[in-house]
C-alpha cells in the first residue's frame, strides 16, 4: 500500500464531493459568466471549488490551497492542494461530457496524490507516488504499447490556440503523421493517454491547476509528461512554480514508447 494512502482517501473524497455538486447542474439551464481571460465560469465551477476548499480546510488545516476560481491560500505551506473544479467548462456548458475535476496534493511542489474525475462519465483515474495508477474501482491502468507515431491517436484542444501560440507547424507535422487525430481535449485527453486509449495529448497553454497531477499520474502509468519545453517538473528545486500559475504553462503527455521532437 502507498505511504500516501491517507492522502489518497482524502483526494478521492474531494473528487466525489465535486462530482456530486457538478452533476446537480449538468444539463440544466445555467447562467454563464465570462472571465477576463475569455473563459467561462458557472455556479457549478464556483460551488464545487467552495465545497472542496471547505473539506480540505477541515481535514488538512495546515495545507495550502490553489484553486482556479478563488486563488491561493497559505502559499508557503509545505503541502498544497491544487484544484480545477471543472476542467473543460466549455464542454460542460454545451452538454459535452468530456469535462472533469482535476486535483493534486503537492509536497514541496511534487505531486504525491492526483486525480482526474469525469463526473458525466462516472469514471476517474488516480495515482500516488510509488503506489501506481488506477481507474474507477481499482483497475490498474497503464499507457499503450504503440511503438510508432503512425500507429497513434493524437489529441488536443482547439487548433486555433495551437496556431496562435506558434505551435501550428510543429503540431501539424505530428497530426499528419499519426494514425488518427481528434480534438478531445482538456482532462479527458490526458485521461485517454493514461488509460492506454490514445498516445499523445498536447496543450499549447494551460494553468497550473489544469495539469498539477499529471507528472505523477503519467509516471505511475508508465508514460511521459512534460511542458512543450521538455520540463518534467512544474516546479523548481526550491518548490517555486516554474511559470505564472495562470496560463503560464504548456503540456504534452505521451505513452513514451517513441520519440517526439518538441518545439523547444
């Protein structure tokens, strides 16, 4: 059993709390607000984060917290929760079930427990450091065994952003040499790669809370996760974020079985 079993129990409970709240609002008539960064937010995003924050504060009072909707608390704490209550809010508001809750618990910037929870699909993946990666009721998961790009399914979010951030030519080369490309983005894309159902998922710009558990999940599932610059940790050696936590990062996850040139 992982030495982080207690933290795993907490993170799974937090995911269930978020799922229960989110499903109350799923496929209902919602008021949608648009934030300054042109991303949508709903009562489901806000309420789910409020509930998880309250749970985390009760169970782990000394831990810090970083959330998409309500910012940071206790930023100098050794342990930090990181939460995106709904990763894929655009999918959520348009009735597309490929959204989820992303949670990590970090120790000095290193994820030690992580979760992708897909409320509308009633599925999840979790991992702990040294404890493996699992899905749903405990089925072990691992990345695929595909050995070449030509046999691979490649995923991403919007191509418009890939192109506007200067990665258009690089990503076109990957897509055109792959077996199949689909725009199944956000946490669902990473979920697919970790489960062995796709080989590559790439994001040209993401926030820390979008990707905080992925270095852990992919290490435990046998894959490779990094920024598009090749950085495999999201934090420096002294525990500081490498980039601004809001939209300062990029990301790519692969099954690690073949080499992909990154746009360094």
